[in-house]
C-alpha cells in the first residue's frame, strides 16, 4: 500500500514556446517525447531529455483539442476543432493520414492497445473507429446524445484472471471499447460488430463524463464533473464502487500496471490514489496541477500528472531509497 514515505517528487524540466492556450499533451511510452496541442492550430513535438522542441507540425485549421500516442510510440494522433483527425509518424513528423468523417469539432482521440485501430469522439455526438493502416472508417458509433468526451479500448487477451476478491473473475473473449459522454452515460461497445453482443449503457453519473479507462484486468473506471469516479464490471454492467473525495471536476484517470490502484486527477489540484479491491482512497497528492490533461502510470510505478501550465511526476520509491530520491518538486510550463 502506498504511504507518505513512499512518494518522492522528481525534478522536472521546463517546456516553453506556446503562444496560446495548451489544450492537450501526450507522452511516448518511454516518456522521451512529448506532444502538445494548442489553440494556435499547431502541434509541437518535444525531446524531454534535451528539453528542446523538435518541430512544429502544421496542417490543422483549428485548435488542436486532443492528442495520443500509439502503444509502440511509432505514431501519434491529433484531433481538432477543424473536424479532422491527423495521424503522424513519430520518427519523421510526416502526416500519414487525414481522417475526415466528423461534422463538428473532434474532442478526443485514442489508439487501441495493438495500434491497429483509432477512436475519435466529437461534438456531433458520435465516435468513429478508424483503421490506422488504411486510414478508413471501420465503424461509426451512434447513440450518445451529446459530446463524446472520452474513449478507451479494453486489453485484448485470452487468459483468465482471478483477483484476490471473490466478486471479480473475468474471461477475455470479446474486445470492447468504452466511450464517455456529456449525456452523463458510459457506453461499452464491441469493437467488432457481433449480432448477439449489444451496446451496454452504464448510468449513474449526474454530470458530464470526462474520462474512461480500462485496467489490464478488465475493470472500467469513469470520471465525471459530478466529482466522482465510478468503478464498473463492464461484462455485467455492474457498479462496483462509487469513489468520492474530489471537490472538483474529475479530468483524468489511470490504472497502475497491476490493476490494483487507480489514480484520479481533478481540477481541485489533487490526485487521489484508490485501492481498487476495497474502493478506498489511500493517498491524496495535493497541489499537483490545475488544468489536468494527462494522468499516467509507467511500468516502473511512476505517476505523471500534467496540464496546460505544469507537469508533475510522483514516484513510488522504496522506504530505503527515500533519502536518495528526495528531490524537490518543480513545475514545468508547456
């Protein structure tokens, strides 16, 4: 279990250069590359090791609203107010595809775990699933009655996992994805259209759903402007826990790699760490960042929270390493 002594701030670098409001940011899997999107229609790529901006990417004709890396970090995607999604090659900065299909501003974009699919959500109340290699539409997901703000794909696996609690056992058979909307609902969709597999609608939030995320063991978490996080079993549409503790809008969620912990970041300038098996908050990290865009765990257990004005890293270290790792906290303008 996490405790006060096992969290240490890491020194951070500053990334400055934007001339307008930063709307989104995303890190490569190894955290060496940072992509940011801004109201000035530009996509900026940064080298986090050298603290240098690598390039500015032009093409969008409206504010860049969302960005995401593929799991292999070979590609990243950007979504824009201009109703398009662009897929870029990380190594060269070349635009691979311009995906057109939405009729209003595209507010989110996410890759599938195997990097073959891409999902985008828009103010046109739809989510579109794209074939990344071909740059074509696979499915248009209709049903939400307001903005589709968030999306995540389940991890495709054929193994059976049993958690330490008796109420959770999952067999991975059908690859699914989830979308969260400003209509207050979460929808769970089969990635491939299957006749006997219906869309599941998860209700309970009382305000806009801003974030959804799957764990590697199949949990689904949703975060809302109603200041709560809800933990679901998406197979049975069962609500497992309502996680209350934030005093602001929940903007970002992240599961630890072992699926035992969930981090939630809100605009109350806190990140809360939750024990998934009990639904209890075991740690509150204060003063993290105001406008949160990203919350993410690394394979080593480092937790990242980043926003329009600053980036904060928190590392879970062993008690014996406390003195070695007790670096001061710094903030980074991006």
